[in-house]
């Protein structure tokens, strides 16, 4: 939340002509309109999916949206099962880019929240598995608030992934 992952994913998708699939969008379309479509509502819907044991179904819905003939960016993984499902289905062509960002920077980007609301949302159960994904990442990018640097590091990672697969 506020790490810059969606901004980066959209930018990379546009820059490289990649498909863009977002977990929250799939949840919204699958479970119907989310009142207000705000972060709080999305967290509640995401937690509903996770706690009802429907995370695998959500991942399958994500996979159904991907055209296997094109590269894709999948935005919003939050659970180790997301990574396991995508890795199992996409194999070595799947790479996770993990973005680390200090909570002060993340809060400063979420202008619609006061600090107490930010802390409450950051502590929400649906957000609690994200850090477990870091150890599975093919690349870890530290976002210190410089969007140009983050984009450059992500572009370098994509180039590295492409070279791995063309060798």
C-alpha cells in the first residue's frame, strides 16, 4: 500500500507494451462492485477471498486473463499462494519484482488517509503476508522516493529477465 507498485506496473506496461492485470480489478469484477472502490473496501473484499479459501480461485482468474503469447505484468500479489500458483503455471517465465518502501514514504503518497488510518490499513490481515514474498523475488527494488530510479532499476531487471530467457 503506497509502495509505488501500481504506478510502476502501469508505467512498465505502457513502456514495454505488456499486458497489465491487477488483482484488485479481478476481485472487483468477480465479486461485483465494491462500494466506494476505496482501499478499505478492497482490503475487505481481498480478505474475504483469502479467509474463505478462495485465493487459488482468484489466482486462476488472474491466469485466465493472460495471453500466453505476450509478456504480462501482474500487479498486487499479497500472499505466498499467489506466488506459488503463478510460478507453477508460468514456470521460469514468471519473475517477481518486490518493491520495498519505507512506511513514511508510503504514508506520504496516500494523501487521502490520516496517519492512524494508514497504520490500521497497513496492519490489516490481507497485508500481512506481503513481506513473505520478498524472499521469493527475482529482483528487490528499494524505493526511496525517487520514481526515476525505481523505473530504471525495474527496467534493468526486465532486461536481465529477458536475457535469461533468450540464452
